[in-house]
């Protein structure tokens, strides 16, 4: 990627995290009809209405959708009064330079790491020693490049605390049957479980250079052990105070490339998942590329396997290989030298890449329970999955495929969630993602085609908006795509979505429904290839050519039901620095009053319904450090982007968790100082040991990905 990145974006991230994805051709070469081609055959909304009020009729472009009296109404308020709810109180920080090695928070707040890469979490684990790293030790330590995270409450009776559908704390005494809602806010606990993803590694700032084959082999095995997930118990003295992690706890756990996973759904046992090591196709070793995720209403954590293609060498000759970016070339990590399954050219391992790219479910309260890969949710470069409940209590999971010109998906379970806290009820709920219906989104705009010109200029009706439908790929696990068997449609979900004409998006990353309004927010990070020769041009839902800064889509399911098959949408944000970019839009809020924001990645909500956005890529687009931003969604403050924190040099902000009543915020700081080396680090976050100084016990004079807590001082 050297020479192909722009601004201060590091080619290191591109090489290690996503296997130089932007250097290679776009995997989606499907001839899906461009929006401009569709829209050019339709009348504009204004022409149809003959000057009547725009809210009187919805113009359906493309497939016929059921009429909706609200289909063309702006998605401005939830109808709950429209007043602004402040949420966490802070004064927005000034944008920070991308070169600054500092973690910056608002006045009146303090920060500290909760846990860092290499901190011991299992018996026998030692503090990180950069000069003495082994696979055995890394398996006992917190992993590298933490991404998605959540704090799961533990009650004070040694019982099992977990969330119900309202995401409040739910507790029961072990073996006492049904639980009851304690009524306590989830952040009031004094004990909690931290669950975190470990997405990928950066060997250059983990290890000293070597040409010794034995040392290189051990370094690769350390890297393999450093990925996956972790569960760590936290404790504190009182609400509002910082947490400390417990070095020893029965809940502490590492999930890595050697952990056995069960398989559920249409592809369980499929010939497409069988290998010489697993002829049944029902047990998969390991998880990798774990990016974002989600916490379910029944108290488990979902993790998305994203850039799995970069770990495998394949023949690279099949349509599936091409569509998923799998190639016959050496991998950056070199894992194929340590384990034959990472070279799918080896006889018997041809299907190994098919065993990755799934949504993984982990129960942090059951340390001995095997995690599960749910094939019913489809295989692609999952950023994550976030679950809410439909009107009839079915589980609905929203998912994005983080690739240029790929798609937005939704899964609706066949069974309904049981609200009780008994062991039987919870066991039932943990099966909800094993069977259901998988959909892909098709968007239609309502503006004249000539007004979507790629500049980001708002159309004459004052909004980028429209309608959409969820096109079925499976119904209750049965394929709805001609030519695809039930297992094929989920294993080759990208090809199946191509076949039904899904809408090509600008890298759908995190997708999350609001717990207060039910509206769904899609972070489209960027797509600099939009409009290039041979690539799709601007569409109303992706309105900018060479989209460097990204945007956020707001979706309202018709009837207010997450299981609906039709929806309305509008763009909440068209991101960038408004002082230098006239194509920005902030839901109508004055652009000269917002914090500049670019490359939206992960999203979260506070208890007042405000949206929080973490970014990944601002150094290369607007020259500023990545950070975390609050965006009100209601009333006069709707669209008012305010920066809460900034991360150190080379880092991105991941996995935000907002505990409003506790006045606390948690983020994962990923790949700080990624352009340095062990001998010459560009960052010493979070220990900040000065150059030449002796590091105190447990500290390292170099960068360490960490989970950070911020609290009101």
C-alpha cells in the first residue's frame, strides 16, 4: 500500500488489517443495476406530486413496495416531543493533530487504562516483557488490538447478571430459577465482565527484527495467540469510580485460533465446511479478524470475523475465492508456515477459508461453554452484529459487510425470545441465531437522477432520502435465491446478494438500532473508488464520488417493527471538515458549529438516545487524530457533532461504551504507534515512559493497544 494511501493514513494498517484491500480490484464485479439507471426511468417525486406537499406520496423506485403514508417524511424526530436530551455533560474538545501522542479528554474528566496488551489474566501469566514473548505466555495474557468491547454486569450475590430486552441489569441467584429485574442501571454494578475482541497484530512494534527461523516461528505463534477474544472480571469500590481488572477470576478467559467452536445453522455439517481435520464440518478451530460486535438481549456477546481472507493462501481460481478476495499469494502474517490449514492449497484443507467470516456468539457467564459460529447470519467480512427484538419478540440482527461496494444485511430469527431468567429460558434464547431468515438491503432514492451528481450537493427537496426493502436470501433457513442451495446461500452470501440485486454501499461498518427509538444507524466509512472507471457512480444513499469521509444512514423500519421487510431512510451525516469541504451535511445543523468528523466506524448509544461515533481514518482524510463524537438525534440539537476524546498518534478509536448515569465512557485504542518499531517507537501510550527512562514494573516504553476508561474527575 506504500504510495497508495493519502494524507497521513498509514499503509501499515492497510497491509496488516485488511490485506491491502484497496490495492486490489474491488471484489464486487456484479452487474447490479446502478441507481442512476433505475432512477432515470422514474418520475421525480416533485413531478408526480405536481407541486403538492412532499409528504403526501412515496415514489417507489425499483421493486414495488407496500404503500406507507410516512414513506417520504423526513426522519427528523421520533415523535416523542422532539426535545434535546443532553446525556453526558462535557465541553467539546478541540480537534487534535494526528501527530500528537496523547489521549485527550474534556476538562473535568480523567482517564486510565483498564487493561493493556500483555497484561496477565490467567494463572501462570506474567507481565509483558517485549524481550521474552512466547506463545504459551500470550495465551495467558490480554490479546492485541482490542476492538469491540462491553462491560457485562455481575451481581453481588455470586449469581449471573445479564441483560433483558431493555438492556437493564438482570440478576438471579444460581440455581434459583427465574430472575427478576433489579431496576438498577447497568452501570451501577461494582463487579462486571469486560469482553473484548482482538482483531489483528502488528509484528513490527511487537517484536525485534530477526532472521532466525526458530525465532520467526515463535513470533508467528505469538501473533496467532494474540488474536481472538478475551473475558476479564472487573471490580471497583463504588459507582462512578474507575475499574481495576482481576488477574485471577473463574470468568477470565482467552478465545484464540486454537479454541474449538460449535457450528449452527444451514451450513452446519455442510460439505462446504468439511476438512481433513473436521470431516463432520461441525467443529471449527479458532476465530480471527474479530472486529466489532454486539451484546444480545439475553446476555451473550457477538463478534464479527472481518478480514479473514488475509490469513489464507488459496488456489484463487474459483468464483468464491475472487468474490471474497482470496488469492494465491503469501500472506502478511505467514501463518501458513505454522499450520497447514492456512494454506488451502493443501489437500484436505480446500474448505478452511469457508470456516471463517461468520458471526461468533460467546457466553461470558459460562466459561466452559463452547462459543458458536452462526452460519444462518451469512458469511462475509462482518464488521459486527447488533440485536434488537421485533414486535413479536423475535431476535433481529443488523450487519454490515465492510468492503467497498458491498452490502447491508439483516437476520430475523424463527423463534421468539423468552423473557425469563431461568436456565431453560436462557438456553432457548442462546439458540435464537441458529435458525431464521437472512435479508439484504435494496435502497431507492426519491430525488431526480440529475440532482445526484456526485458532489454531495443536497437535492432540491433538501434531503438525501428514500425507501427500501429487505430482499430475502433465506426464509427460515431455506434458500430464496435460484441456483443456490441452503448451505451455499449462506457460505457464499456475497454471491447470493449479487444475484438478487442488492444495493452497493460505501463500506457498511457498524450497524446499530437505537434502544430508545428503534431507528437503525449505519456507519459507511468511505469509498474512494466510487465513480472510478468501471465502478458505480453516485447514488442517493451514497451521494459522493471518491467518498473519502463517509456518511451515516438512518433507517426507520415501516410500522416501527424491526422484522418489517420495507423501510424509509435518510442520511443523518455526510461527514468531513466543513471548513474545507462544502459537501458536508449534519442533519440540518449549522456546519460551522460542529466538530469535524471523518470515517465513521463504530457507533453506540447513551441512555438518552444520543448517538456516539468512533472514527477510523481521520489522519488520512482531514489530518486530525481519530476520536469519539456525540451526536444528538432529536430536536434543535439534532446533528450537532461534538468531539469527546481523541486517541494518540497512529491509533483508531474502537468499541465505545457510554454509561451516562455513571458519567463514564470506555473505548478500545487500537494500533497506537503503528508506524514505529520496538527500537524506535512513535508512541509510548498508555504507559508514557519517557525515552531512555527505566519502565516501572508492568509498564513498557512502547505502544500497547488498551481498553481505556474515562470518568468525571
